[in-house]
C-alpha cells in the first residue's frame, strides 16, 4: 500500500563500548490537508494525534488557521491560500514524498483545485487517497458554501480512493433531497453507488438515520460490490469534529493493514466512545470530543492487525 520508510534504531552500550541490536521500523507518512483550529478539537488538531497513535506520520498542510472552530460565537481566520504554494515549492526542492494523502475541510473551490494538484504531484497508483467532503451536515450546507462547492467536490472525488461523506453530504453530492426520516438499505446503496461512480473505489456514508434512536455507517466497495452496515445508538449531542475523528482513524487503521470492515467498525466505536466521554464529563460542546482519553484503546485495536 505504501513504500515503507526505514529507520534504524541503534542501541549503544556506552559503558562497554559495544554496538547493540539494530531494529528496523517502518512509519508511513500521510500528507494531511485541513484547516487548523487553535481551540476546539477538529481538523488538524485531531488528525495529527489520531494518526500518530496508529503509527502514521501526519505531515500537516494547513489551508487556514482559525482562532477556534465556527461553533464558537466569534472567530478569527488567517487564510493561507497564498502561502501554500511556497510550502509546496520548498518540498519540491527538498525532494520529499508521502505514502498517503488525506484532505478534509477546504474553504473554497480554489483550495479544491490546489488539492487536486497536490494529489497529482505526490501520489502514485495504489496509494490511499482519502477525500472527506466536509461541506454540510444536518440537512444544510455550511453557511460559507454554495452549489459551486458541491460541483468542485464532485470533480475532486475523481482523485479519491476512499471518501467518507455524511448523509447530508451524500445527498448534495448525488443531488437528491435530504429527509430526516429513516434511510432504507436500498437508498443508502443507491447513494453509495452513485458516489463511487464519481471515482472512489470505497465509500463510507456516515451518520445515516436508521430509526429507533439509532444511526449507521454504511460501507460500500465497488471493486468487490461488497457492503456492510454498522449500527450504533444515537447520542443526542451535537458534538464538533466527529467526522474528522472518524476519517482520521479510518486512514490510520487502513495504513496499519486493518481490513475495511474492521476499520470502519473500530473507527466508529472510537468516535462513539469519545462522544460518551463528552456527555459524561458535562463540559462545553464547543471544546470538542475528549478523544485523547480513547487513544490508548484505539492503539490497542490497531495493534491487533499490525504487520
């Protein structure tokens, strides 16, 4: 799946002046394109530690720096559109490369074009390319976006090998009406097949309402025409950054060699456990999910499949 970077750890017995055992380790790198919110757990502030817990070096490329995520009453944003090409130019001079690619929230269609160029420059056949089309939730587009963002995201999905739209984003991508009622198996399948036709081999639709206080994540793989449902109890808490947590965990688990179905199950449980922690703590929702408390368990689950 990726070209392993090899590191040699050499243990030196200083007292006796002897060379000890040499152990070879491999750490995949993932170019991770998100915004950076300084307060509130989302985007790069969750992607970096989650990937690190699963043995992946997240190489962050911030699209913008926010004082905090948009769930707070006020925010300040520093755009980095003009700076990103300078970062990339330095990488080209230094001859860097990456083993996987992962993008999340993108502020405008121009950043989508930038991500397309990055994928063309830094990925190779067989690489994992995750596009999380973060642009809508709970039946509505984010306030800063309009239909031009949807069309640009459809074009970007041609580059993806995996995408993780929530139910709302799936409806926008497929240009079908959103409804708050129960989503049938057939409806979810039609959405996933249509999204897969845009480019990605694997589609995971998240947060599908399936009735009786439950949600589901739906996995569809077009190469094998296999599907799987993962149902969980809905926690009535509008937590921030859960999609970022799920996508980050899924990327890390896949790079660790965890099969698709197991990876979706583990990532979903990781997010659910984090939301429960938030609910039990009674802290402000704006602070985000205290996922840090669940990282040891996520690491343990990933290690079961370590190569």
